[in-house]
């Protein structure tokens, strides 16, 4: 199916990066997170005693060590796992090698002399960790409703499903919670790309300024949501987002993992339903139906289908029907 340029960018470079821990730091891998990213390899079963082989029999080949599972660096948890796993394994391996070279013993002075090597390992991970944590912190800031006035495109998109947010006793396992917003913003940035999103932000800032100038009384965001330019921006973004889900199961799993891996922190006295909340598969479908509501409405009318076909082509219009069928 045809994809927009930003969609191709998301497929090619906007996804999560994965790193496997090695003794000197970490290495990049192309393995998909659904293949078990972030999970430690299972422990090896205890070997049973084997009878001695005849002298003429060749020794069995040595078992290959189990390769460590890749770690998803796109979430705070994954980045923390990468730091802990890689650093600890590196320390242990270096200390074992040094002890073996010194007859099985290490002095305090020996360990102090290894400190420089440990410091270099820390620096090797700092860049990737800073990038991951930085994206998470920015997403946390943008998830605050008051802060979203500086990001009108974010506010426009969140408005489409914010009515589904529940809290306290009313929050069920398939409902939506505001804790999802940081992960939503991170995933949105990966799908559309930062340049596309900033272009939408700037266009909507112009809309906000114009609406503010046209209104003599108190500014109301509802006037922005009803603006025809804002509606056009929203529809364009929804078409791009929808095309990302041409492989629904795979993309939905990725998006769900992004949301659940970037949940807003909660206070210890928060309601149990909020503390334990994770977005479910059914909740994710409800979220998508809300976020793509303008596109769904457009495709439900003959004039809307004609407009989509004229702008994006008949093939894309047909693909959008198939994609939206997965969330109904």
C-alpha cells in the first residue's frame, strides 16, 4: 500500500532502537521488541551427571553460550534495564578476568585501578540514556493540559479521545486514563516525525492567534477545534496515522507497549485503579476510534470519500476503509 513520506520515515527510522548488552557496553540489534525485548534469557537447567565416555569417543562439542535478549531503549524502563544489565555484566566480567590473572584474588588497590574502565563504560551509555530520558521528560511535560496551550497540535489530537478518560472507581480495565499521554506523544512523534509535527504545531499556532484576535471575550479552545483550518490539519494527520496501522496487530502491540512503558508517575495515595492501570487491547481500539473520529466521519459520507480520493488517491481511500475496519 502507498505511504506518505512521513509514514515512510516512521517505518524506516522512527521506531524504537534496541541494544544487546555486551561486556564493553552495548550493541545495536534489529530484533523486534515483540521477540522478547527487555527480558533476561531463561536460566540454564542444571546439568545432570553423565557417565564417562569411552576413551575412543571424541569429546562432545562445547555448548554455545545463550545470547542475551535485546533491550528496548525506547522506554524509561528499557533504558534503565540497559544501564543496570550492561554495567553489572561489564563489571563482573572485568573483575573475573582480573582475578583470574592474579591467581584468583583481587585487592582493594586492584579494584580501584579498574575504576577508570568502569567510568568509561558509564560514558558509553550516557548518550543513549540521555536521549531516551529526555524524550520521556518532554512527553511528561506535554501531557499536562495547561502546558498543551504551547503545543496546540497535541491539544487538538488529545481532544478527540479525552472524553474517554476515567478516574478512581470509574476507571475500568478497558477504559482510558490520562496516564497514557506521555506514551501517546512519544509514539505520535515516532509515527509522524518531529518535522511534520512541528509543522502542524506552527500552523495551529497561527490559527490560535487568529481566533484569539477575532474573539473580544474570553478565549475558548472550542473555537479552535471548530476552525476549518484546524479541522483540515487534524484530518491530514489522521490519514497519516491511520496508514501506519496497515499491519494492525503488529502496530497496535507496538503502540500499546509504548503507552504502558511511558505511564505518568502517580502518588502513593492514588486510587488503586489508577496506580495499576495499563491500556488494554480493547481500550486501545476505543482510543483509536476517538483519535481517528474525523477520518471515520469523512469516510461515512459520499462527499467525504470523494474528497479523500481526490487528495490521496483511490487506492489509499480503499486502504483506509480496510484499516478502520480493524478498530470497529
